[in-house]
């Protein structure tokens, strides 16, 4: 929204104060997050609609385990990225790199956890995307989220490389913050996925 | 207002700004267009791309109409006919209407905001090429669907592609895959351009242009973009599911494995209905700019226009299942979607009344652009009313999937949206090319199109009432539909001629049209303050505005629009005489 | 006005073109169709009124306020809006919407939630690419493409309640003079009812695109008098005729894969993929209405179904001319 305050001259005409508009990066990322949310909503609806409709093959209750640790890792990365942003604003680059690196590590651990879960489902429980309706909806929804984590990690790593090589300049602070918005989105979508798949759907 | 820094009309033209990139060999020119991130060039490419596919989709429509000229006709086979109507629908929605409105927005939104480009120029170029490749992918299905030995294949599942007809068991080969992939690809393009419009409108406005001083066109593009990101995303998601089903053996829409045919219909129409408003918002936007200028009056009820647009946007997200009354929902569900659908009529009505009030008391100049706008008003009124008729569920059960519905939505898309866009072409062509479109050819174009349109689509309601369902490649001779179908086909041919005249007019006027100058219509918004065509950076000096009609202020220093601020009363005001 | 024109055009189309269409939604012959017809007149009147009012305003404004040749070039008075006027053209449409919604909702609940009376006839409809299967569970009858139901007048009320589903893709059941349409979805059962008042033949067709031959998935509904219907039921309950004169045809039928898809009650033929042929000879059409049930058509159909209905799922069995002839003779005895 416009932030222009109304200042008038003696004749009642509005004088233009400093003309300030919202950052296009933030607005663009916000719009992207809305679009992504709409995509997730459709996959979540497909998942919820099909709970209990699988007529054969493994069922969620038999094969799914609560990924509590994994969830803690991913959600705490939302915290570490906030700490990294604060450090960047204060120009404390060493602290920034530490927190930022930790964020990446947490994200990678989350992905490894998912990989382990999928490995068990495929090799032990023989559940693949084509096994039954549950397999289709499960791998699609969790996979959609995981692919967002991967995209996020690639971008986070790029920033880390720039930071390590000294290419990250103060004027890039806002771009880093916009990227952090995306990471927060990825984290909070996991809360929805977790609730739907592992709590309601089990 | 004397201190305004708005460039005086014609001032820029006098500085001798020319398009430097027009120099060079044709290869260099081509290269400059392919790699461009300039919103104006992208806008032009969107529109040209759409006009090309308009011709392609139009030929498909004519094939459909020739086939239906006689009962039990054998002009094309059943398979070919099914491909034709699938391709006609998909092409016209995704590769004609969408690129047309994106092209207009690309060209106009930054200019009207006094900005030098979109918020993300490279994303903008990316979006265009995604849309473009989507179209190529769709048409590649003719070759790639079952390979060349199939002598031409294309999706034949209807543009709504209800499952399980799209499942591998019922749709063999790859034509449906091309269909799904092409809509995923062009969908990413649409989402990208929508994000760009939103960021541009919120972040790129020139000094002094508060949100409520923004012209209505960018406002409606904000609403449209909101609908794109909320409606095209679900379609993309559903197409991904369909692709998973077809390629990875998934079961989303596999009824044998407990999947649901119903859920595809929901997903498709969650996209499909807002999509109508995605297309109609830009048509409204063009009305909002053209009607005031040729009526010589400010738009009537600007805040109400903004509010009505936003209201239509919100309500349109909750009406999708009125496409699905026959699919067997509960009575409560049906009643809900009847109500929400009827509610859309209220803000739409407000808009029509406001346009009438804008014309009321004006001095209307009937250029071709204005004629198209008046045509839009009458035809959109009828389209809206047949929409209300269709929302009445017990009656809808009769009319659904009949030719009445076909006539209704062609009334919206041709009689409404395409008329508005043609009006927009006649209005902004001078700005884009620096030359006027020929008005005499324009009148021929308009009147032939009006006649063809009404012969075709007024009559098309009737076979629907007489029980003719859509998507049939032939019909029984004893049903009484023959004469009506022949009249409809004749109307379609007349429209084809009208569009050929438009194409000729565009080519002819590009080369030999009268030189337009920066402001040929004596208009009021910022795009008319720069030269025609505008230089690559749009404005030599970044404009500063103090009202919604900066050029009006400049031309009428004794009667400027008052600075209009948020929340200020805007009730009737007479100018000092 | 458009609506008036439409109604008029519908009448003109029926009379001027000498075509008394048996598929017009404006000549209803059963209750749901009649109810929606009555509601449609109400809605057409309202929307017609709106069209006349607003359309006249547009035309008046467009003509009255055109720039005159003697115009002095001055700008007209600039008016930016009026709260009172805008409020009034918001409230009036709201009231119209409320009225139309209430009328519609009442009708929805009356039709959709109507309880099934004990006297009702139950029919199960199964859509196939590209034909209709009809089962009468209480009568133990299975037939195809031509639905027989009893008339339901004031003396004997006997509405038909249908359960509809699909064996493959989505279809839609539509006989305009009897009722609005309802879709047939795989893995789902939809319901509708018809209360026909006048005996006769009513035609319609599939109204949801279902594949290559969607256009030739035609429907015939015979509304019979109670006596006719009872006789028809009695006949349908008989097993297939066994005439020794056509034993050769029957032998071919049972050895040339016909029986894999078709059922003829009382014989080993128990196939489920194609229409039940037990009483084929009593039907007026073959191939779901694509052709009249004549010996010539039947022979062409058996020889090569694509000649009559390209894309039909019935394969050409590469039979000899004699075999085609014999099988046709056999089928012609299945009264």
C-alpha cells in the first residue's frame, strides 16, 4: 500500500514528500508464495479427499512413522535464518555465515531424513507412487514439498558461496531477506503437510 | 498546475527520438526482439503471437462449422472433429485470449503508471517465452501425438479434459501428454506475468500516483493477476497430477483404484471459472479507458469501479461448481453455488451502470474503438443475463452442455472480451506504431463483425434449447437443428471475413497509415504524454502526477481535477464556467 | 428481449421449418422437465425485463449523447459520481437476486430431495462407451439403449427412480422433454427421477463428451401405458428365442467370440462388455441409435461396425458372408 503521508502547502495543495513504494522483491515474493500456496492447497485437498480410499496395498497407519526429529530440524531452520538475517543487517559477516550455514545443514538433514523414510517405504513396505492411491498422493505431496526444500537449499547455498567469496555486499541485504521469506514459506508448508499426512491421515 | 513536470504532448516527439534498434540487418533486428526484456516489445510479441493463434483457432472453428453444416456430414471424421474442438477451445483460451490480455497489460501498465518498465523485466521475457513454447508444445502434438505415421494427431478429450477420459486406458498415445505439458509450461508463464503485474502496480508507480490515483486499467490488471495466481496455480497442480497418473502410474483420477473422476472436475473449474474473469477484467479495463475519452467525461464512480472489480474477483473464486450442477452434488451444495453465481451479477451490474453514466451527458465521438465499446456493453449485458439464466440450477440441468451454453460463453468471450480487445487495438494502435488504423476499414471491420457475431451466436442459443448437446461431430436429421446450424455457420464465416479485414488494416496501416502524433485521441492518461511509439525508456523525464487525469489537468489549467485523496468525498461536481 | 426472441425463435424453428422437434426443452412431458420449464419462464421474464431496461438505457445514452456536427468543441461537464445513484443501482439488483435465489432454491429442494414413493419403478442406468445399459432390479430385466418406463398420470402414479453410474468414462443422461440431465460417473452413483405424463417415444442423447462416438450415443425412452409396459416386462423376462431354423447362426454366435461380450439369456452367451441381445429384434435401433434395426443394417454392423459407427468398441470379427448372414438371421429371431 502507498505510504505517502498528506502534507499540504498554504493553498491546500499536496506537496510530494519523499516518494516511497514497497520493495518489488518483497511484493513479488509475496505473490509467488500465494501462487505456491494455491498449488499446495490443491495437493493437500487431493490428499485429504483420498484418505481411506485406497482399496488395496499398504495403508498410512501400517507404514508411516511420525517424523518428529525431522520436523524439529526443519522448523528450527526458520529460527536460524532469522538469526542470520539479523547478523547481516548488523554487518557481522562471520556470524551471518555461521547461522546461514547452519540453516543449510538443517535443511540437508531434513532431506536426508525424507530420503531415509522413502527408502524404507520403497524397499521394506513396497510402497511406490504407483502402488495405490495412498502411494500416489503421499509421494506427490511430500515430494512436492521436498522439491521446494531442494530449490531453497540451492539458493541458500548460492548465497553462502557469495558470502564466503566476499561477493555479498550490503546492498544485497534485501535480496537475502526476500530469499528468507521463501525459506519461511517452505518451513511452514511443512507444518501443513505434517499435520495432514502424519496426524490427520494416519 | 503550471509547475507540473509532465512532458508537454508532442514535446518528446520533437526531440527526434527514434527506435535505434530498427537499424541493422534483419538478423540483428530479429536478435534484438528475441533477447528483449522491454515490456513494449514483449507486449507487441504477445499480441502478434495471439493474433497468429487466433487465425489458427479460427480455422479450427470454421472446420467445426463446415462439418455441422449438414446432418451426417463427412467433411471430417469423428476423430478429427473431436481434435478440432479440443484444440479450438484450448488454443482460444490459452494461446489467444491469455496472450492478448497479457500483451495489452505488458504494453500499457508501465506506461500508464509512468514507469520505465515492469518490475521484473527479465522475468517478463521469461514468462512470454514460456507462454510461447506452451503453444508450440500443444501444436507439436499434431506431429508427436502418435508419430508422423498417424498423419496428424492432437488431443481429443475436450478442453476441459474430464477424467477418466484422459487416463491412459481411454486416451492412448501422447496427444493428451502434450496437452497437459503445454498447459503446465504456459501456466508458469501466466503466473510469472501475473506476479510481475502485481509488483509493477504496487512498486513502480511514478511520483504522486497513489493507489487511488492509479488509472483503472492497472487496477483491473492487479485484480486479474490476483485471479491468475489463485486460479492458474490449481490448474498447474492438477496437470501435474494428470502427468503423474499418465507417466508414473499414479491413481489420482483412476476410478478403478478408488480415485475420483469428480475431483478433476472440481480442480479444473476452480481454475476454469476464475479464468473467465481473468479474461474479462482486461476487457473491463479497456472499457474504463476508452469510454471516458470518447465520451469526453471522467469515469463515473471510480471508487465503486475499483470496489466492484475486487468484489467480482473475490466472489468469482467461489462459483466454480455452477459448471457441475449435473454431476450430482447435494441440494445444499447446488443452492450455495446458485447464490454465489447470482451474486456476481451485482458488481457486474454496477460496472455496466457506471459505464452508462459515464456516457450520460457526454459528447460521444464514434470512432471504431468507441463502436466496439458500445457493442461490448450491449453484448456483455446479454452474456451476463444468459449467465444468470444458467445459474438457475433446475433450468441449468436442461441447458448445461447444450449449444445454449456454447452460445453463452462465446457471447462472453467474443461479444465481450474480443470486442473490447478489438476496441483496444483501434485505440492504442497509434501509440504502439505511431500510425493510425484506417477508420474506413475499421467501420467495415466493426459492422461485419457485429453482423457475423449476431447471426452466429444469437442463433446458436436455439439448437441448445432444442436439445442439441455440445461436442457432437454430427447430428440426426430429424431433430430440427439443421437450418439453425447452417445459419450459425454462415455467421462464423462472416466473422472470419471481419477478422481478415482487421489483419489487413493492421498490416496496411503499419506501412501507410496516417502519422498519429503522441496524443491523437485528446486523451488524459500518461501513455499519451510520450511519443508514439514511445522510446525504449518510455519517458524522458519521470512524470509526476497530482490527479487521476494528468493530461486533463495540463489541458485545462482553469479546471483541473481536484487532487483526489483516499476517503475524500467525490460527489457530483460542476466545473466553474 | 433476447429471451422473448429466443422463445419466439424456438417456436419459429419448430413451425416455420416444419420441424416438430422431439427434443425441445420448451415442450416438457414429465415432471422435472415441466418444473424447470415453469421456473425458466419466471427467470426469462425477469432477465428479459432487465435486458429491456438496461439495453434501452445503453441505446438511449449512445444515441442521445453523440457529438453533434455543430459541436463547439468544448468539454462537457465533468461528473465524477453520485453516492445516491450508485447506491440505488446496487440495492435493486440485490433484491432481484434474493427473489430469484429463493425461487430457485425452493425448486432445487423440491426436485432433488423428493422422497421415493413405494409405487415407484427402480431402474439402474449404466453408461458405456458408447451405449446405455438399463437394468430393472425388481423385474430382473437387462436391456440396452431403449428404455421403457410406465406412464405416471393422476390415476396411477408410478414415477421412475433411476440410479446412474458408468462402466468407463463420464456420460450424461439427457432426454430434454422428460428431465434435465444428470451425469454418469464411474465409481459413483447418481440419482434422478422422471414422472412422465404422456405416453410416447422421447429421444435424447449423451450430453457429456465421452470419446470418439459421443455423438452417436443416442437414447430412446418409450413411455408406455400400464398395459403396454406390463406386456413389455413379461416379454423381456423370457429367455432368448430358440428357433432350430437359425441353429447355424446361433452356433456361429457362440463360437466366434460374440458371446465374450454379449449376453443372450437362456444360452451360454453371458458376456458383459456389450449390450444384452436377448430381445434385440424387439428394439427399433442398433448401435445405440446409430442405425435402424433392419436386416441390412445389422449385417453391415456385424460385418464391420466401423462402417456405421467408427470407433465403436465392437471389433470387426472378419466373418465370412455366410456367417454374417447366419448370425443376422439368428439375431432377428430374438424377439
